[in-house]
C-alpha cells in the first residue's frame, strides 16, 4: 500500500522505521514545523523530519492542518492509508481522505486513558498494566474502532522513561501487524467497550508534589513524571525536582508537618520525608540550575538537615 506517515517525537521513530523497512511504500511524511528548542532556542527539526530527510521522502510541515494548500498537496500523494503516531488532531477533511482510512497508535488500552498523556497517567494512577491500541480515527478523539490491542505489564521499577521506551518498541510491531491486516482486508473494526478514563496533558500544576498526599500517591507521581517533565517541590524558594523515590509502606507516629525531612542517612544515602500517611525516601533529585544526582552526591553540595521542609 501507499502510505503517508504522520508523527513528530522520538516515540514515533520505531514505527516509522518499521514502515520504511516493510513492503509498503511511504509516499509522504507529515510533521510539525521546525521549532526553537533548548536554552539556545536553536531551530530544530522533529525526529520524524530528520528520518524523512535521511530517506529523501516528500515532506509536509503545515502550520494549520485545515490549510487548503496542505490538503491539496496531501491529496496529490494519493495514499491508500494514513498512519499516525504521536501527532496532532486531524480535521475530518484529512482523516477521511485515504480510501483505506486513517489509523492511529495510542499508548494505552482504549477506552482507558484517552488523551495526550496516557503513559504518564497510567503510572501516576498506579496501574500494573497498560498497552497499545491501533484504531481507525473518527471525529471524536481516541474513540474509533479498534483493530488490534496488546497488553503490557507495568513493573514496579518502571517510570515514564522506561515505559515509554517499551511501548514505542512494542507499538511498532503491533502497528505493522495491523497495517498488514488492512492490506489483506482482514482488519477487525471493533467498537470500544469498557470503562472510559482520561489522560489530559501534563501541566506544571500536576507536577508539583503535595506532601499531604499518601506516600504511594507521591511515589507514583514521581514515577509518572520521571525523567521528564519531573515532579517538583520547593526548598527555600528554589525549585527542586525529584526523579526517584523509594516507597516502603512505613507509617509514622511523628506529628510533624508533611514535607518535613525526618532522616538523612549517610549509610543509605536516602532523605526520608513525611507524607500524609507515612514516609517516603528520596533517591535522585535535581536543584534548579544543577544536574540530576543521587542523594548522597546531592548532600555533598547542599546542606540539608532534619527539620527542613519541602513545600
């Protein structure tokens, strides 16, 4: 089949690469316009654009997906199928264009975790299982009929980074299986059933730790935001990101305010903090303007003491 691939970030690369190495023909690529990134605000192409350039593929980078010139150029590619992985919301004039339809790879078991941040929210909510869904796009976001799903276990040690990498690899395999089924006219198209949950975009407010919450809840928040964008707290009016914690399910009888440091262990290199229902040990953190480091290294350059408080 002739296919147009649409995507932007690193998450889309294994799927894009698998498609390029398949029997199918990528006749065009759609990605976002180049944007300034990093401290120097250097104009940088998306990972998908970089790979498209390596293969000298026709490339479209519309500011608006409703732009008439873009729609005309897209139509001229005469694709049989559009494939989306981590891209923008398509207008109906675009996703209804190809005769075989438009399919999307979503990093959850739909209808659970519809939205922009399914990997983050599965971890934040303490799930032990997530997965990949390949589905036909329709007008309502993440509601289309399912072609294939594959479950993926969430391990206790998983964070956003590790789960992201697992899902992008497995997702590429499931996507190619679905595309082959579409070509053979054997693709299922099953309505979504079960509980609907949301996975909204991660905001700065979501990233701030509320030490009044239970220790497990804070631990899962840290997992779901590590290594990026990072859960944070404040220490003496300075932003402190926390990347790894150790949850031991240990209640405390101390009557101190949540967020208070109650132990700094030179032996284990852990900082124990009171939460709403117990304690949580910090293992990796980063003070604003510094690099991420383990607590034992952090303590060499930052004087903390028992009684100090995170807010």
